[in-house]
């Protein structure tokens, strides 16, 4: 211990207690386990002096951690904070990965469930969707999947898939092989449906005259296929109509420009034939119902004005 008179000791704990009880050890004296410290005021050592009250004893009590140097405490706190931060990061990453996986699973489940509302086998639908996605383009979206349901031996049913760009017919073969036929909606001519006793028959006809048929489609699913097919056909007709009108407009603009460059119309061989062909093409669009009568007259007047 260290007092105003200097150092003394070392003394055992029992002897220090006797000094404290007899008043030989001042409360302000400094005590330590060794001369190297750390030094602590004697009255703060728990049990060395009698406290006047329990509260004062609790306030003046020295905890074992008080004898630990501050540098050691700071190092331990830094290590503890680092471990805690690392643990929180790992837990946060695991939770984020788990949430992302759950979202993907829920999305896939909801997609499959959407196509199974009409009583289709989820396992077959899921297998077909996985195969279709392997050949789909980046901006292609699957709109509907219909699976063949034969009354007998329906082991490897055919499947028809409708997307926003085309229709695809899958025909499973032996040993896991699959052949498929697809046709873009812009190249499709018509979609036919015929309901029979055992399901319905769907036929897809292309502009080249090729027809693909799939039968034994449940009637509810067949109606969905037919409805979506009609919608896609209407969109394709509107697109073709727009392109034809843009082509006619571009032709009219070219005729006006050519007239400005070469005023002598008689020196242009074949000019009359070109106008006749354009008029015939415009009339064909009108007769096929691709443009209205008002649009026909407007384009016709534009061509005539360019002469």
C-alpha cells in the first residue's frame, strides 16, 4: 500500500483488513496487488471498510473489471464490436438471400397456379414451362399453357403454348425426345376450334397454308387458347395494316420528291405503271378490309395529287 509517508507492504488481505478496522489504514491510502499498479483508493476496495449503508457499499464496491487496465478494456471492446458487426452482416446476408429465394419460389408457384386454374396437372405444366423458357426470347412472355388429355393412355400428352409472339406445339416422343412446331403471330393466318365429345380440337393455320392440329384439349383450356389466339390475330392484322399504310405514305413522298427533281414527267419511263400499281395495291387493301373507305379515299387523293 502507498500512503503519504511512502510505500509499505506487501501485506496479506487479512492484515489489511485489521489495519482498516483499527484505523491504521487510511481510507485515502492507495493499494495495489504489486508496485506496478494499478493503484486504487483503499476505501473503494469491497469489504475492506465497513460501509454506513447498503447503498453506499454498493456504490463504493470495486468490481473485478475495475482492476483491468483501460487499454485491455478498449481492445476487448473493439474485438467485441467487430465480431458483433460481422455476425450482424452474416445474418443480414442470410436473411436477404432467404427472402430473395422465397420471392422467386412464390413467383414461380403463382405462375404455375395461374395455368392450373382450369384443372391441369401442375407437374406437367411446370415441366412444359421449363422447356418453353429455354427457347423463349428475352422479351417473350408465356400467356397460356394447355395440355392434351386423352381418355386412354395419356402418358406423354402433347402441349400447346401461347406467348405474346407466337404459338408453340410440343409433341413428346420416345426416350424423352420432343418435337415442336412454332409460328409467329405475324405469319399466322387463322386459329380454329372444334369441340367434340372428348375435349376440343385446335388448329393453327399459317400464311403458307401449313396447318398444325392438336386434339383432346379440355374444352375450358381450348376456349382460352382460342380467345388468346383471336386477340393475337387482331393485333397482327393491326400491325400489318399500319406497316402497309406507312409503305404507301413513303411511296407517295418519294413520288413528290422525284417530281421536284425531274419536272419532265414524260422523260421518266415506267412512271405511269408505278402509279397504277400503287392504286391497285391501295384498292386491294380496301377490298380486304385492311383500311376503311375514308382512308382509301384519302390515300387515293394523295396519289392522284402527286401526279
